[in-house]
C-alpha cells in the first residue's frame, strides 16, 4: 500500500517512463509520415477529429467502468482483511475468557490453562501468515506471469516497491514459532495449510469440550468464530483465484491501443489546418498527442494494476502489516512483554 499522499515525478516516471518513450516515437513517426506526404503534394491523407473524439469518449467511459470495477475488488480485499483483524481480536479475547476451570471437577493450574490459550492463539497467528503466503502465490493472469517485458518490469517493481523490500521468510521463521512441533510438518505440507490450521483448531475445541474445559455454549461460540475465519479466507481466495473478467480487462487495452494509434493522425490534421500556427502547426501536435495518449494509457494502467490486490506490488492490501498488528495484539493479550515490532513503510510502501 502506497502511503504517501501524492506520487512524485520520480514515481510517475518509474511507472510510466517507458511508455512515454514509445508514445513520443509514435507521435513523431506519424507526424513525419504525414508531413512527408504533404511535402510531395499529397493532401488527401486526413483524419477528421469528430470520429476520433467519439472513439475517445467511448474509450474513456469504458476505462471508467474498468477502473471502478478494479477499485471494488481492491476495496473488498481490504474489507476482508479488516474483518480478519476484528475476528482475530475476538478470537484472542474469547479464548482467554472461555478457557477456564468453571466446568471441571478436577481443577487445572493457571499455567496449564494459559498454555492451552497460548496454543490456540499462536496457532491462529500461524493461520494468518499462512493465508498471506498462499494469497501471494502468483496466478496465470497476474503481471509476473506475462510476457518477458512485463515480467521483468513486475520483478523490478516487486524488488523496489513491493514484497522485495521486506525480508519475507514468514513460512520458515514464523510458523515454527506458532505451531506445535508435532503439527508443523503435516500442516505445512498440506495442500491448503490455512484451511487445515483452522480444522486443527476445531478439533482442539472438541478435545477441550470432552475435558469440560469449555461447555457446549462456549464450544459453539468459539466454533462460530472459526467459521468466520473460513468465510474470510474463502472471500479472499475468491478474489485471488477468480480474475477480473478478461473480456473487460483485455478489451479495454485493445480500445486504448486503437485510440492511441489513430490519435496523432487526428491531431496533425487539426493542427496543420490551424492557420495561426503556420508551417509548424503539424509539429506542435506532437506534445499534445503525447499528453493525451499518456492520460488514456495511465487510466488503463491504473485499472490494470488495481484488479489483483494480492500480487505483491506497491498498491496491494498491506497483509504483512495487518498480520503483524494482529500478532502484537494477541501476544499482548497473553501478557507477553517481548513483542515483535510493527511493520513500517519502506520507500513509502507498506506491505
């Protein structure tokens, strides 16, 4: 998540600098071609502005729809993680309150009860980091798996403004601390580790009920929170594993390409026929062609890089920061004093 109020010039150039180069080359090339025709006396090659403006208006509406839909996917992803934060706090507080000697004839020591609560809470922290790691696994439609040029650019963005900024050894370093040793290998080798961790939590609640550490009501309340975690996980996986419909995502790219291809021809015609500009009118169209083309291209790129909120890029949902926030809250509930540090932004990006 980009946390600075505005993108600076350097940030814009890092994002779109390469596109400005080819836009400039195309604008100059198209203008030179038309002027070459005019120099030999051929004046018939003209593209009227009216149909081009109609195309531009249609493309702008289409891009607006795509950007709104992409934003909806990103905002839904953030709301899902907001729900995970709330449910996690409920889990920690409820576990600490419900795990007690109230229903047992043979009382357990406070240390034993604390150990049970700690196991349930730590296992949940493992679920958080497992879910994050699973959501970062790339899918075929994400930028990292596209053609060589896009892939290289995405790798560079990840390294400079994404997950590459943070030492991300979560699965290796965090899970061994969160999961009991006898469960670690089986859970980490599962097809869906996060799913199996919640199931393990459910089986643990069943054992606690059989030992009368919790009663039926408390068992149902705790199981309800686990079911909420399944719901949150399923919603996040739905966004991750179901792409923004490609008929919308891909066609907008084609429309923008058609508009930018035609744009310099319409611009040259307008500027060439404007008498106040004289013989230099056609050449003055070049910067305007670049600016208009860049604006439409930026609208396309904003939507394109917003539709996958779990891609490891700077505009992603800051899952690592949210996991660490929950971890700190839960460990503080347990009374621990050595707490991990919060995740801070690097290069104005919070992951």
